C-alpha cells in the first residue's frame, strides 16, 4: 500500500443496495481523514445446496459451483451464486417449496463479506491517488481488518411535542469534530448547544437561506460559527446555547436537515430516541412530503418497530444508541430507567420537570407563554443524556463490544449474531456450511446450574468462593464448541456427563483463552470498558449455544457445559466436607463455606489456603479422570462476618438465590443483598429501606422490636409518604388489558390519554385503590403497606426468633391502619 493514500477508518453502517439489476454492498463510516463510503460492486450473493440436489430448470445457468464443503451431516454441497439479493430470495423460496434444502441462505451479504475477511468494523484501505473529499467515496477498494479507534462526534437529540401531536422544538447537544475547519480529528473538537423552536409569531427572515436549504447545489457549506446559526439570528439562552425560531413546523424540519448536514455526527444518542424522537420526526417529515435524509451522503433514514416496544433505526453512516436499552445491555440496574431516575443515580441531579402529567401541562404552558424556558428544558434533557453517557462510558463500552463481536455498534446486544460472526467463517475453513436458522433441530434441553441450600438461618464467618468464568473455563478445558462436537469421533474427549468432543479440532477454546488473557491485560491497564466488553462476550457463549435461534444449536453443547459445571460444584462440596467444613450454599459457580472457629481470627488467610487446596484438588482430578489440563480456577471473593439464608415463604427448606450478608469495612460495614426485596425495583423505597435497616440492626445486635413499632407509627403519621410509590412496567397499552387487570394498570388508566405510550407507571395504594403518584392521593392505605410491604419482610426474619410482626404490634392493632 502507498502510505500517502492509506485510510484508516471504522464502519458505522453496512447495507446492500440494488437498482436496475445491480447489486452493491455499501459500508459507510468515519476515517482519520473524515467520513467515507465504500461501494463493493463485484460481490455476488450466494447460498449452498447439497451436491446430490436436482435443481429445477434455470437454476444451473453458470450459477452452481462445486466447493470443497459439506453440511453438518457430512453431505457435500455446492454454492449457488446470484446477481442480486432479490434473485437469491426468490430462488430460496422456490427451492424450499420444491423440497430442496438450502444452507446459509439467511446470511445478509454485507455481513458475510466482512466476516469472511475477519473484519470487525475497523478497516484499513488504500484510496485513489487524489481522492476528493471529505466526505470520501470509493468503489471496490480492498479492505483489511484494522485497529482504528475513532474519536466520535456525538449528537444528543431530544424533541418536545404538543398534546395534539405537533412538534414544538428540537434540541441538539453536540460534541465532536469542528466541521467548519474540515472534518478530521486534527481539525479540533467543539461543543454546540442549539434549540430549534417553532414560533408562529416570527417572520420569514428566520427561514434558512436558499443556499442552505436541503437539496441545494450551491451556497456556502459553512457550519456553526460564532453566535449565529446558518447565518440566522440566534438568541443566547440564559444557561448556555442558542435558540433559533421558525414560523412553521415545516421550516423547523428543513432546518433540522441542515443541522444534521453541518454538524455531521457519527453517533446519535438520546432517551427513547428511536421509538419516540426519531419515529415522531420521520412521521412529520412524511406529512410534509420532505425526505427524512438525515443520513450521510443525503441518504434517507428508516425507523421501524421490530417487535412490540422495540424499535430500530437505520441511518447511513451514523449509529443511534438509545439510553435505556443501552444501559440495560451493559447490565446497569436502577429502580427504573426514567431519565430523571438514572440521572439522579449517576450524576446526582435530574430533570427540572418530574411527573408525567405535570410535564405535559408544563410543556404546553411554556410553549404558549415562555418559549425560552421551554428551550432551556429541552436542551437540559440533551445535556443530561450526554452527561449520563459520558459518566457511564456507554459509548466506549459499546465500541469495545462492537470491535470484539464484529457487529455494528447498535447491534452489540445480539449475542447470537456475534457468535455466528465468529464461528461461521471458521467452520467454512474446516470444511462445513451451516443450516438456515429455520432448519435447526431444536429438540433436547440442558439442565441449569446447580443450586443448593443446606439450611436456612443465620451464620457467622462464611467465606464465599467463585470459579472464575466457570462456563468459559469449561469450554477451554473440555474443548467444547460446535466444530469439536462434529469431529467428536476423532480423538474423543469425554466430559463428566459422557458427551464427547474432539481433542484436536476446535476453535472456540482458543478464542476464550485469548479473551481471558486480553481481559487480564485490560484490567492491568485500567481499561474497564474493554474488560467489561470481554466479560459480556465470553459469558454469552453458553447461552448462545443453548439457543435454538442459533444455527449452531445442539442441545449436547449446553448440556455438556452445565453438566460439567454441576460436577465441578458437587466435587468441590464433597472435597470440602471431607476436610471438615460445612458448605452452606452453592449456586452455579460459587460455594459458601462456613470457616472453622479456630480460623475466625484470620479469615482471609484461611480462605487463601482453601483456594490453593481446592485448585490443586480440581486440577488433579481433571487430569487423572479426563487426561486434560484443567483451566478451572477458584478464587476467594469475600468474607461474610454474618450471613442470612431465608427459607421459602411459609417456612421449611431454604430459598434459592436469596441471601444477605455483612462484609466488615474499615469505615463502615457493607450489606450485600441477593434476590431479596432490597434489590427489586417492584417494591417500594419504604420496603427496601426497611429491609436494609432491619438487617443492619440484627447483624449489629441492635434493638429491633421497638424500632418496628416506631416505623409502623411513623408510617401512620405520614413520615414515609414519599417512599410509598410502586413502579411497574407496562407490557402493553393500559386499554389492551382485558382479563385480570392488575393494580398498576388500573392506576395507568386513570391518566387517560397521558398513559398512551408510557412504558411504566408510578402509583400508590389509597383507600380508593391504586392511584397514579402524579394525581392527588391524600388517603393512602397504610394498612396495605403494613400487610404487603413491612410484614413479609420482617416476618421472614422474625420467624427465626419465634416472633412476628403481629406479636410486636399487638393483636388487632393492625386494623387501626
């Protein structure tokens, strides 16, 4: 490659386009010199059929080619090539209706092209001697996998709308390349805050100049400069940023296209930005017969509902990352995923308008009376989203996951697709093609992880041990993957549950080994985003191989993994018991061991000796019984000075996946809850706080009964009124519930039109029944909160002291509430 013409970039969008019988793959993204687009015109879509398949007339025609590949049953296959993806789809339907099986006909060509070249998003390629741009457009250049890490331009987007479906304003908070001085990172990064406000009272002078209108071929390409926007008068907002007014909704939408063109963001972020903001904007653009051309190179964006409540957006050369699903996919947990709640938890402050009903009325008032105030509120939401993304590192984490998986940044949660991106080209190189997903045999199932509880109750000095990355370590030890299962007859290696795999032919164990080593390096280098991305990817392998929606599904794969995990845990428990220890609890990859009394004075040293003992035991056993080196490693996680294992409701045996323990700290002891009400968002804050304080008192041997009486009395005296709100998700519109309408739906229905489209409801229980928290509720039913929140939590603990809430509060006293 000529180094002067080398481009290093990252693909943000990938697609296939077809017109006039021509097929193209198009990859658009950002490079070290600015935006780029690469069109591949010499690629032909394909799928496979068995070699012994007799095709109908018209299917040979130079399209069928002999390849050195076979299906999973060992039948040789041929490849069928097509001029367009449309031809391929027609051929697949035609053949399958004739009873002829196809293979890999459901692989999108733009994905196949990248995976077969092991390109995970970052690319390096050589452009022509004198490319014109930015943006740059190339045709049929040769891409190779690279390691380019862009500094993304990010646009936080938020809109405000009226009760009758009108667009009031669009706010943008932008951080990224200074497009006024060229696009590459070397041009410097800037910050812009802007609100486009609809105001029927302004004149035509506020309209964008003709030269800047969408579709114009002339005029200046200058972006935001100084204190004006597109050469228009702008108003400085008191808290920072600019507002520009437009007389009509169409004018505002046209201006938004210019904003997108000039700012040219790589990433668009927001809060429900796809399913609300972008979906709403697309509909308004359609109403005015305007092209929703917010993609790079003037491409039309598309927004649609994949399934109920799940939306996607395809925007050429840009990625959209939605806050709530992005944080959920990164395993963040909050009481709920309202922007107010998340911002308060992450940043320590939230929105200026809180309740949904108040918000609707207040937005209407501000639009009619104080548009500057509405602009401030609109822009503040954008800034909150930007700050939440920045503080959580969500974009960095998403990028790392994309680079590991090979998937686009807005698809990193698709673990099946990530596994197939890795596995499919490697299966090809070992001589196999895979089935279409619809043809996968979904029979069989696998047992889950082993969970046991010795006996419920309170314990002292319990050491918790975890097997590091248990399932990935089992994959490494016993060479488990789809290829190894196919080749199991060659040098078989049997797992503890008798399912064989090949000792010599496998690919996933090597990947896991590389990922583990890379994660350790990331930890040492202080890179939490890469470390977390690797952990998420590795932990997905077991679930993917146990999913019938994966083309590599075979029930023996997850059965071998979970069965071996159970064997490891049982062997560990038996070994510890032979050493005289009591193993109180075990769950999939962890064991809770009660230390011997003579070890209590130095629990950490005792735990360290046990770690060494267990690892030697497991390694010896695996080597002797299976002839392989163990990759299983246990580690000491924590020492609980006090531990509580609850019983099942109603007493009896211990409850699984539920416990609370106390870890001693130098400044303050920490309580660790698993599965109990304290960590469940569907219980009230009152209940969660009550449970925490209850265990804190018991573990520290402080008085409990008098405190419970005080809490009950304070509850009646309205001390906790602000903590009695329930938060529940709505799986469908409130009006769609017909049978068995639950309390939260009854509350949602009281909001009327304001309830349409909401995903969760915050409500309280009054003497009238459930009522939205946003509506007046001075008649709270305190008896309900005693019976349904305080009592279940307290009685689950008090039973071990032969007491109950009724005993403490006394007889029929509860009726007073």
